[in-house]
C-alpha cells in the first residue's frame, strides 16, 4: 500500500562553498496544498523554483519549509549594505522635501529592511547554486515522503481492519434478518390474540401482514451497499495514491446507509435491538475511520 499520511518531517544539509544549506520541511494535515516558505532575503529569487518542486512531490497538506544558510566563517559576522542604505536615505530625503515635512529616518526601522545586512560569506547566486538547492530540496521531500508513507501504511492497516469489522457486522445482521418473518408472525399473533380475546385469525392474512411489516423494515439494499462500500474502501487503500478526498465521500455514503438501517429497525423487539447494536457498532467504526482518513493525503 502506497498511502501517505499528511504528517511528517525531514531535514537535509548540503555543503556548498562558502557555507552550508540547511533545508527542513514539516507537514500536517490540510484540505489542500498550503505552502509556507521561510527563506533568506538573498534566496527569494528561488521561490518560484521551490514552489514548483514542492508541487511535484506533495499533493495535500500544510507545508512549512525553512531554508537557512550557515557560512563557513561565522566569525566574519555581517556587514551593512551601504548601497542599499544610501539609496533609502536619498529616497527619504527626496520624499521629505517634496512633501515638505519635518522628519528624520528611524534607524530601528531602516535596519529591519530585508537585505540591509548581509554576511560576507553570502553564496553567489548562480544557475549552478540553484541546481544544488533544488537537488537538496528534492532529497528533503523524498525523505519526507518516505516518513509519510510509513505512517500512512500504519493508518491504512488499521482502517482496513475496521472495514473488515463493518463487513462482519453486516453479515451478522443479514443472518438475523433471515428469522424476521417468523418473528413478525409470532409478534402479530400474540398481539391480535390479546386484542381479540381468543378469536381465530386467518393464517394467510396473518402471514401477509407479517410479510408487509418485514418489507417495511427491510434493510437488505442498505446492507448490500454498506458491504460494497466497505470493500471499495479496502480497494482504495490497496491501490494507494491520493485517497483522502475519495475516502471522505465514501465514508459519507457508508454513514448514510447505517443511519437508514437504524431508522428502519426501531421497535422490532429483540431482533431490532440486536440489529441496532450491530449498526451502532458499524457507525462507530465508520466514525473512527473518518478521523483517521483526515490525515491521509
């Protein structure tokens, strides 16, 4: 089974003169692909390539991607980007004169401008560097997907076990239904005897009424569909791939069939109580499968 969870984490380091790329990816469940990038200002030029690569590896999930750069010579520290500072101050002065306001630059604000400080060991932005960066990202996403597949496989195994329990419950309800008509006949006869005070009741009419009651409470179609849906659920998990949204629709249908069974079997005495207990157990399993499916891609 190649089923992926939407929860995972991976980190990869790659040495590139004059430093080291550190790339970490963390994912949690989400209805779509929700990508959040955190990259140094000097590497924002690669954002489009990064997003394209992520979409090639991931289909769903909230994705937190952090890219950082460690220089080989951290002692060299950082230096002020003087050309950027001068350009900012010139633009500030021009705006001040044009608008005729008395104001001075706030260095606390100026120094927070992206790119105002740069390390002496900032990597040279070249096509070769981009290739290394994207290769590193691909390695991180590959590790992430292996993590997600391991967890997804564990979830799928448990979901299939619950689907088998649902099918077993349906089979038990079908067995109980086989004795429905005789039970209805006895129930009708007892009730009529009580009401009519011993007056004889036509056996053929009694059988017809019992069959009519059984037909009104018949859940054979619902049981067939519920059993079929449980089998489809198992097939989806075996096929793998992006199954989360398909499972959501299938589980809605299974829940609807179970609710119909419960609505038709109320007030049927001991037979109805047995069917109700089994249907409630199936409904509980469906709800548990739904909770688990929310974390599958």
